[in-house]
C-alpha cells in the first residue's frame, strides 16, 4: 500500500498531462487521451492507497513547511530574488495565462509564425488558476504547487527511512545534498580562472554540472520535481508497495514536465521492470495500465519533438582537457558519497538486484558527462536528477547507520567533505535572501529572450528551446490545436528594471 502523500504527489504530477490533452489537443483525440491517462493513473494507484494509516500531522507539516519555504526563497510569488532562469519561467506562465492555447509568437514581428513548444508540466495547472483568477493568482498557484510537491517528496522519503531519526537525517541530507564544489572552485579562482563568482560555484568545470538539490529548486524546479517524484514512486516499488508497471505510469507523467529528467529515470524503470519480470510480479492488468499511459502520452512526445532539431548537442570526451576535468568532476561531486557507501557494511553486503541498482546508479552518473545537449549543458544537469536523488538517499542511510553504530569518528574526512558540500546550497539560499527582489516581468517569451540573460547565449539560437515553427504542426492539425489568435503586437519598452541583478550577465 502507498501513502496518501505519494498518491497526492502523483496526482499533482499527472494533472498537467490531463490539461494538455484537454486544452492543447483537438477535442476528439484529446478527450480520448485524457480518459486513457486518467484511467491508467487511477487504476495504478487509487486502489493501493492506505487511507486508514495515521496522518502523523507533525512530520507532514514540517516537510510541507520546508518545501514551501524553499519554493518561497526560490522566488515563487516574487517575495524574494529569482535566478536568471526565472525570466523565462515567468514569461511562459504569463503567456499561458494571457493567451489562448497554443500561444503564437512573431519572433521578428513577421512570418514565419511560431508557437510555444516547451515542457509545460510546471506551468499548466497554475496557468489555469491564473486564467480563472488573474495573473497574481497564477503566480501564487505556482508557488503553492512547487512547495507542496517538494514537501510531499520529502514526506515520502521520510516515511521510507528505517526509523524516525533516520527520517529526519534523510530529509536534511536530501535538502543539503551537493558536491564539494567550493574546493575546486576556490583552487581555480586562485589560479586566475575566469569562472562564475560566488555564490554560484557549481559551474567550475565549464563543461558539466551536477546541481545541488537547492540549486535545482532555485533554478529549475520544472526539471527537479518530476525527477524526484519518480524516485519517490521508485522507493515505493523498491519496498513492494507498487509494481514496476505503476512506476511506468509515473514515468509517463514526467514526460511533459521534463523529457531530460524522464530520460534519467529510464534506466531505473528498466531495472524495476526486469526485476518484476524475473520475480513474476507483473500482471496483465499492470501491463494494460502501463500501455494505456504510454499510448496516451505519445502526443506529448510528438509535441515536444516538433521542430526541435536545432538544439545544440555534441560529444565532450573528444575535447581537449576533458579527461582532467572529468576525473576532478567525479572526485568532487561523487567522491564523498561513494566513500560513505563503500565504508557502510550494509551497502557492501548488498547482492543481486540491490547491488545492480548501486552499480547502475554510479554508472549513469559516470557516463552522463560524456555528452552535451544545450548551450548550458542541460543534459548533465537534468538527466542526472534521478540518479543523484538515489545517491543522496542511499548515502543518507549509510550516514544514519554510521551514526547509530558510532562509526562516524573513523570517517572524519568524509564528514568534513559533507560539511564543505553544504556550502553550495547554503550560498545559493544566501544569495536569494540578500539580493533584491523584483516584480514579475510583463514581457512575453520572445521579449524575455531578447532582453534577459539568454542574450549571452544567443537569443535566436536559444529560441528553439521554447518556440517552434507553427508550420511544423500543420500536418498534425487533426491531433493538435493550432494558434487561434494573432501574435501579441504590443512591444514593451523594458522587461526588467535597472536594479534587476542577474547571476551570469547584466543585460
């Protein structure tokens, strides 16, 4: 049986896919897809909820408060500073509130007509609230959605810990999880390297980045939340509370939020499926639910890949200096946690599928840096999310066991590394608390690209991440709705006040 927290989390994850089917697809196929996806989700999880379990309101409230606090510090509701990436997040949300779906654009004020084509999972539910109650309500709805989801994720992880103390350790470990970025960053700065100044120290390699969990919440919750939701469901599967076919339904729900995070979850979905197959735990009903979910999100996959071929991508291992950067990266990002697991008797004693999971987790994290997608290498930052979350959970368990059996004294250097790792998330939080807040920009996606920090990466080239040629959807007009209104003609003289600070640029 699964908890109410996990069921509510999956419902929040799945809701945008239903909205996409109903409002971005043609009524006939969209209605069928929505019914199929709802049936698959409810069939996989509604009958497995332990509705009679005690609520444990105190622990649940603390987790929700942590989630809401971090979503608030991330700039949700614009009560605190927002990082550079939120210039686009705000624009997408406002465009979805202001315009009929799909949203049309005229990139240069003339043809060809373009339209919004992006992973919309984080935006659709708040946008519906905004359409009904106004832009401010939509902004606050996104704050509430992200905070509640992160709080529920923490609550699920806490519930699956070995004890109450282990649950609190797991929550603290997960929130503060990060590589030891401050050491290589400091060394490179001392050598005169031109890399980002404090407090954003994670870009020290210049090639790839494994983001701390706080960094993910402050910069890209649209990628982090679905990846962590999958891991929460995976932990339920791992304890026999749900089959791998139910995990496949969660995977399908992740796709509209973040295809890259879903890609990072795929190896663990395959592992779960192979284990259930070998242990004969798969059922015809489960297969039907998984197949129904997969078929219903095929339109999502088509939508996300239309006119997306211009996104930059290449192999990194062929570049000069890769080997040294790669080895340093693994040592500082993964080293302390691998050492903690290696010294843990329970981890060393694992066999069979549990050992396969650890090997798979480390193999995924070791292979991701070899490839790049996007000018900022979103591939490394986003595909790594599920594997890093699992590493955080396994390391938290090892840390708790070392504490319980008084073995921490023999691991002082590991503790020192973990303390230094916490500098990264704490510095990210500190920046958002200290930097001045700014109101929500009124600009649309096109204007935000041209006026914001995306200009440092080449706004026209970056546009492929958020917009597509409307002509690419004309041959699929039987499946998708086409823009029903003209692009917004108003040109705003400014998007951001002169006092608006950006981490990577000052446009």
